C-alpha cells in the first residue's frame, strides 16, 4: 500500500452532519415555473393561436376544391378531430385567462 492512499485524518464527529436546530425548521418552496402567473400569461396567446391554426387547417379540408388540396389526402374524421382539438385549446385558453384574472384580482386586494 502506498503512503498516498492512506487517510491520516480522523473521521468527523456525527454532530458535524446533523444539526438538530434545523431539523424542525419549516421549508417553503417557491412555486414551480408552470404555476407562475408569467407562464400562464405566456400560454394564453399560444393556446389561442394553436386553436385557430387547427380550425383553419380543418376548414381547408372542406373549402379547398382544387386537386392540390393540402388536406385532401386525410380522412374526414381527422378534420373533425382537428376541430375538436381546436375547441379544446380555446377552452384551455379561456380557463387560463379566468385563472390569471382571479390571481391578479387576489394580488390587487392584498396590496
């Protein structure tokens, strides 16, 4: 065994690792990024835009009559699913708007 491999420092006492005064201290966690008001406000226009794009692409399936219809190769049920998903995204945007409004009103009441 080489001398470099030997540990010549004594092991630390257990009190170094455990501090009883910190054992009962309450921990407060900051809200996550997804729960923050800024993130919610950012997602509102994204949800509205994505819902609109879904609705427009689904409408192209029925409106465009040319041979080069961009949605022509897809079945009709897929256009229906896209309309449904667009409505779901708009519903999520409205729910998010109402939540942000409620949070901002609560913050205004608090001062």
